[in-house]
């Protein structure tokens, strides 16, 4: 029983990371029809921004604030990268989906190459507070503190995004833009500003996901390819949850995280089927698409 | 009399098809000007060109301002309300959210909206997509009334509505015409005859007739221009 509870806990934490990675991607595609392959770059840059800021802090900054500052840097780094990408590269290409795909793939490849050139191919170690690599024990269940961080971040973001989309004027504009952006313009609204804001929010979430992936699942290591490996699962979560749906991304992230975690343990480790967790996620995607092609909460593909 | 809208030599081509071929007409301030013509002659395209929603050449002056270099949201903020042909309410948003989205004025006139459409107040939390066609039309019109815009572009508001609702709609537009200038695209000639003071007729992307709405009483002219019997 304790194994099941431990797996469930780490599966929920993994799902939270997937949700953070997928939410921005889902919003960006949902509102702007931009299939953003540079989203992985936002995640990677977020993690590097966190690492860079942390390594410039005085050694005495080892407490809880260290992680808070790293998270802040990752969010700002991801948001800045996204804003520049939208303003410089994506804005001239609206309505040209193939060009957007090519540009964002090219950007992602270039960013990886630049990071490899600048920081080398070895992973960098993210300084983290001691308590974040410790665990608590409740009965026989061991609960890593880093999992708590991921779950807390996921809950905060899902609540904040839902509030933003439901209660604020910009949120309503974004939801309306998903349905009919031309009519939004015809109401006198500058859709371009809303587009940039969506990119910024998506980049911020991606930056956060990138940093927390390092803290929770990557042994506090930061590497140039971590965003791209996370991006594959983010796309799967977006499709399962439904394009443009934050709620869908949250539920799908949770399901994918749990399925992957349990499959890895019971079928991967025990049955000797390496990578079965990843395969199970792809199978899950196939089942959902067969049963509900537009995803759990989304509009038609 | 000054003009709320002036269109000079307006050309629009879409996907290689020359839809508007240099149309020129004015909409004087106050009352209703009807833009008429058979299906596909470019009436909706004219409204969309005025709003900058399609690429065009030629001059468009909205409330005295040349809009040639302006993007849609700037043109709209000059004071144009747009009621599109298919209502285009945001189905996933509530009635209240649809209205909130349309607020451009710092003091949106909800009193005017609810005076005309009291039902919208009681349905504020209902999803717009679950409203009937008539209720969606109310919402679509309500969105443009909130800001007290002086010029309204209204595209086929009676389309798909039951006859009783069409009568109510005409009454509503009649009241709105007292406070705003309306450029009305409408196929229902009875509605046009009731509301409009002036008519502009398009055919094959060109203006073929401009005159008083009373011209619609001339059955021969109406048959010739619109291919339908007059609206007597």
C-alpha cells in the first residue's frame, strides 16, 4: 500500500510539471493557432536563468529564499524569451502556420546549440536548499519535499490561471479570441497585445516547468536538452486535455503523470520493460484520440 | 448635413476575385441608410472593408477621420459598432462576459441596453451559445449599444429570425436610429422600408443606385435592381 501511495504522490508531482509545461503551449495554440516548438527552449532557458541567478547569489543565501529566487528568475527568463519570440519572430508570421513551425523549430535548435556552445554539454548543478532534497515520512510512505514543491506550484498556477481567464478582462479577451479573434478586433480590442500576453504567460509557465523539472526529476541538474524532452510530453498532455483548455491540461497532466509513474514501476522495473512508462503515455494518447478526438475538454481538432 | 461615413473608390479583391470595383457613397449623419443588393454583390465585404477586416484600396472616412493607415481596433474606437451577419456572439462566454468584453467606454451604458433588452439582465450568467437566435441577436446589438457609438454597421439582423421577432427587431432598430447613424445591410425589404431614409444598391461590386428609401415603392425599379418585388 505504501508503494502505491508513494507512486501516486510522485505521479501527481510529475503531472504537475507536465501541466506547467503544457498550459502555456495549450493557451498559445488555443488562442493563436501557433504550434510553438520553441516552447522547449522557454523551459530550458527558464532553468538556466534560475541556475545563473542562483550561482551569482552570496553563498549565505542557502535557505528557502534561494528556491524562491530561482523560481522568480525562471519565470522571468521564460517570459522574456517568449515575449521576444512573439514580437520579433511570430508576429510577422501570423496566418502562416508552416512558417511558424519552421521558425520555432529553428529557434529551438539554435538555442540548444548556443547553450551547448556557451555552457558545454555537461549538465550544470542547480544550487538548491537542503530541505528540498530531503523527504518526510508519513507511516511507511516517503514523500520527497521536491514533490510537494511541484504539486504546490501546479495548484497555485491552475488556480491563478483559472482566475485570470474567468475574472479579468484580458482573460475574457483571450477566451473570446480562442473562439473568434476577428470579432474581438471588431469590438475595438487590440488582439496583438493579448497575443503577446498569452505568449508571456506561456513562457513564464514554461520557465517554471523547466526549473521544477530540474529540482524534482533531474537531480538538480540543468541541461540544454531538458526542455525538448519535456516538450514531447507537454504536447501529449495538450492533445489529451484539449487544445486551449487549462482545466484540460491540468486533468491530462495528472493522468499522464500517474499512468507513466505506475507503468514505469510495475511494468518497467518489475517486468523488465524499460521505458514502458513512456510507451504507456503514447498508448494513452491513442486511446483518448480514438475515444474523443478533440481531447477531454477541448475544441475540435 | 455632414457624413458619418464616406467611401470613395473602394476596391476589394479576395482570393483573386474582384469583389468591390470602386464603390463610392456616403452615409449622412442620423437615421438609417440601407445597403442593398442581391446575394454576393459585396454588401458584407463593404462593411468589413470599412472596419479594416479585409485588405482594400480607396478612401474610407469614418466620422471625419481618414482610416487608410489604421488597424481595425483603432477604426472601431473612432466610434463604430458592428453587428455581424451571423451575430458572432462568443458562445463559450456568458452573456455578462460578452457585454463586458464589448465595453470600450469608461462608463458603459448598461441602462440603455437593459431598457431595450431586459431579458439580457436575467440571462447574464447564461452561456451565450445556449441562447436562441433572437436572444443572440439581442446580445449582438447590445454589445454595440454599450458604448454609445455614433455609427453602427448592422449586417442582416433579421436573418434566420421568426416573423414576430423580425417585427420586434425592427422596432428596436427604429429606436436605436434616434440616437445613432445606422448603415443597414438587409434582405427583408419590409424592414428596410420601415427603417431606412436612404438606400444604396450594389450590383456586381458597383453602386448602381443611390436615392431615397421611397424609391423602393417603384416596383419596376426594385425588380430591376434587386430582382424582387417592391416593398410596398
